């Protein structure tokens, strides 16, 4: 079992600080931590940028398998 965890961690192509998006679309997210197959991401809802801060004081955060994510295209 432990060797499987090592393999999946080394297979995860992302690192904390990477900007990613779900392959199916969605908001840009920042990778916060990697735990095995899981990539923990944080993002700010679009409404938080236009609504009063007190309404949206917490960013969204969840975990995705790394296979469902892709690096976001960098703007030039």
C-alpha cells in the first residue's frame, strides 16, 4: 500500500501554487496541497469580486483527483 501512495504522489503533475482549472471548465483555482491522488484547490467565487466583501468572506475550497485538472493557460 505505501508504495502505491508514493507512485501516485510522484505521478501528480501539480505543485502548490499552480493555477488550474477542471478539464470540464469552471473557475481558476490555486493548488494549495497535494495528498496522494488528491489535489486540494482554493478559488474565489466570481461574485466575491463584485459583491460586498462581507457577503463572500470565504473562498471556495475542495479536493479533486489530479486527473480531472489541467494547468490554466497563462495570459500573455
